[in-house]
C-alpha cells in the first residue's frame, strides 16, 4: 500500500520553509513527516500530511510548484539493527532505494520509515514475504 507524498520545489532563499509551514498551519493541515533535499539552485521539500489532496490544493493556490508521489511507509523495529534488517531484505531483493526518511514519532515500539522506490508493489510484496509490515495512511492518521 502506498502513501501520498507531496514534493514542493523551492527556490534557495530564506523564509521558504517558514512560508510553507505557516500556510499549512493556518489551514489546519498536520504534518506527519518532512524532509528537504537541496542543490545549489533549488530545494525539494517532501511532506507527508494528514490530508495530501487538500494540502496540495492550498499550496498550488499559493503559487508553489509540486508533484504527488506514491511512497511506502515501513514499520521498523525501534531497536538497534531494526533498520539494518529492513534494508538487508530490500537489498537482497535487488530493490534500489531512491531515498528514505522517518516519520515523526513511533507507535508500539515501531518507528516508521518512508521509502521511495521505482516499484512500490514489488517492495510491498517483498516486505510482506519477510514479515515486515507496511504502514497505511490510516496508521499514520492520514485522511
């Protein structure tokens, strides 16, 4: 199962992150995860929010350029080696991880990592075959 991720393209200038988080706050959109990557010319802000459709509409109305991308939320044991186990399973299945980042907080001793891969269905199947749970939008409090 995939989770919708919003990727916002930003100019590298002061205040961009504050503007976006303020817009989301004013519109009662709750962030579940955030990641930023940057180059010399621009940044890419990746967000998991409680209502991706509404948040993307609001950000588009404010003039931001964005895309929606399916990602996989993976339950990772919050113990030493928990992430290593998951990455080992993914590696043995020859799945290339384009990027990953963590979700805020944890639940029942499980952390949640967001994975972007080319084939989300294959990743979900491999994880299931190996007894590793995936997170649904419902698990993360998404609408």
